[in-house]
């Protein structure tokens, strides 16, 4: 596959590994305290913030939307949008790599861009997300006027969309709500009890002779056959059955060519999204500026905000209520605001004081029930809550030692991610004990076919499948922060014979007591034979915990 080459490309590929893990320090909680943990506004550099999120949200994000700097050689108050081309690519690459790790297997990422870097970004995303996982490039009409200073007046932005599911994502994605104009195409001139309907085509392209090239006679006595180069969409017996059921129309006088009656109550609930989004369907930049100015009267609006209607479209397609949405270039806060109003969980990242002076008050207004943007369309009346956090100290210092502010749950998340490559869920272990959980690794499911085994896709999921094969299963334990109630230096954080007996007793009551144990602790007082008999692998804190 072709790849981009640029100055310092090799260095850009090592950037993520050099970024330290940092603590996320909660500054304040806003709105409903019960739902606030579901939503998170982070102030800080988005590269470090994305790295900090990995242990807790890896593979958990259903939809990522980002509106990065377009590198247009313009000056923006809140972003450096005047980077040399290779610098821009080096800035984007590590962020895309971290976003890929946070994205769920059935999720999707949407990135807005314009002509300055759009085609380079497409090739870069092919490399990071896989060319086979490219879904579409949406053309969004962000400007509907004309610029008298341009050779050709710009009228659109691109939105590149990728999904780890590749082509199978079309079976997962949602539909856009049917507009009043679309629904208005359905009428009921004959008072059909099944409700409004419209006419649909009855012929399909190409001549096919498998019972699809017959001739019928209309009620007026006229004979109708498929036009040259086409065929009926159904065999003749089905055609006459549909006539009896009142699903074929010959016109008011029975003289027209037949057509299929498509009833509104039988078609899918929405419409399949198209790759061109006019401003009438997705809003435009001036809409977005008016939305922001209404929230912050008298202030100069953010340079290139996105309208709430645009994000509403994307979240309708890419998510369901309760799904997690992430925007690491939060800007004016639109993504978080729309996600909140639509009942999605969200994480927004914004650097500098803009996070506190604009994003925070905007989201406070959302939970208070502000009526701008999509609020009326969604029937939004306010509610919910969120946390506001800032990046804290690095988890590990330059020598790999753990920062004194690190608590058990935080280190547990890092250990679990390091060992399993997945996000840590405290519910998978047992609260208040060293047991983090038991991780099972299975071989990929396979589909039995006449030719042998092949990969499963959503298109073949209805066919018989072999049972997944267990490859390995391991239980993980962490002795840290006095989790056993013994905070003495040589106490509960050290693997002694008494601690081992306590761990084995705990292990016997877990879901898989036959699994071997990996135990992290500050020191080990037992010999290799004792550990081997107990099927325990000991790992030393901090030396066996990856600092980056």
C-alpha cells in the first residue's frame, strides 16, 4: 500500500511511546453527581490526554469525531493553524494512532478537513486505520455563498470516515431520520388502509431470463413487457399475488405501466446516509457561529465552529443512546453538547484556558437546558452531569518510580492494560481486594464451509460457526496501596507466605479458580519452588510496570 513520506516521519512513529502516562485530576463536578462520571471534559494537551485515557477506555469509544487544524496558513486564537506541512503530519500521526487504540471494533472515526491537507490526511489514515477500513469521504457544504476573492469559491469540507469493522460497518451503522420532505413524498390518494405510500420501480437493469421476462396485461387491456435491457423485479406468480394484495398500482384509470406501492409504515425507519450533505441537512459555518454567539453574547466566535446539526447527523449514524463519543479537538464544545443532548456519554479534550472559559460554561448551559442548536428538535430540557479534569503529574518519574499520588485503582488500570491490551473494568474483579480480574484469550471464531474454515463477517454470521477455542486464561492480582489492610512497608504490599495463602483463598472463590496467577507487588519473600507449586508468577512494582 502506498504511504506518505515526510521529514521526521520515523520520529513521528516513535512519539506515542515517548509520551508519559499522566494522572487525570478531577477539578470539579457539574450537574447530577450520579451521571457525572459518564462524561468527562479534560483540559490539557490532547496527545497526553489520549495517552492518559488508554488504560480506562481502550477499545471502548463508539464514535470519534475530530475537527483538527486544517493547516490553512491562517492564525487562530485557540490553535496554531500555520504549521509547515511535515510538522502537521507529525502532529496528526501520533494522535490518530492513539485514537485508533481507543476506538471500539464496531466504532467509527470521523475527521473533518479541507483541500489543504485533505488528500494527505486520507493517505495517512489509510496507513493508520487500514485502507480496507475506509468507509467514505462525506462532502459537507459548509458554505453556501460565493467568495469574490477566490478563483473557485470554496463551498465544502471533507469528512473522512473509517471503521475497524470495514465493509461490515454498513450492517451496524444507523440511519438518518426521515425528513418532512422525504416523508411528504408518501401520499394516500386511494385511502389505502395501510396508510401513505409512494410508487417504486418494478423493473431492474439487465435482461434476466430466470422467469423474469414475462408479459402481463393491464386492467385496460394493454400488454406490458420489460423494456429492452431490463427485467421484472419479481417472478410472475409473485406479481399477480401483489396485485391481489393491492401492492401494485396501474394508475387511477388502470392504464399506466404497473408500479410497486411502497408504504411508509413498512419502509425502514430512516434513510441511508449519502456522501453529500447539503447545508440544508447538516447546517453550515454561519449557523455554527450564530449558535456560539447566542451562548456567549458579545464575544468573537470560535474561528471554525461546527453546527450542532452536523454532529447530530454523525451521531445518528454512528451511535446509539448510551454509547461513548470522543472529541480530542473539542474547540467550542459542539461535540460534547450534542452528545449530551442525544443521550450519549462523552469525553472532550481541549487545551489551554479555552477549556475553562468556553467549553465548561457551554456544557453547564447544556445541563441547565439551553435551547440553542438541536435542543428543540431533541426535546431537550436539561439534566445530566459531567466532570471537569486537568492533566496531573506523570504516573512514573524519569526513573520509573510511581508517583505518590497514584492510588490502587489507577495502577490497577495500567497493570491490566499492560497485561491484556484491554481497558480496565473494576467490575470484572472484586472491589476491595487485590484481584483485578481473570482474562481469557480465545482463538478467533471461524466459519465452517465446504472449502474449510474462513473468516466470519456480519454477512455470514447466520451460518453455523465453530465454538471459539480457549487459548489461555490468567488471573491478575495487585498488592499495592495497602489493599490487604496492612500498610506496613513489609506488610500487605509484599508477597509473603501469609499473603500468598490469603490470595489463594480469594482465588478459590473466583469464577476460574483453575487459572494461574500473576501477582504484582513491591517485593517477594518466597522461593521459586513455592511460587511454582502455587502456579504464581511474581512481577515487581515498579520495575515490571511499563512507564510508557
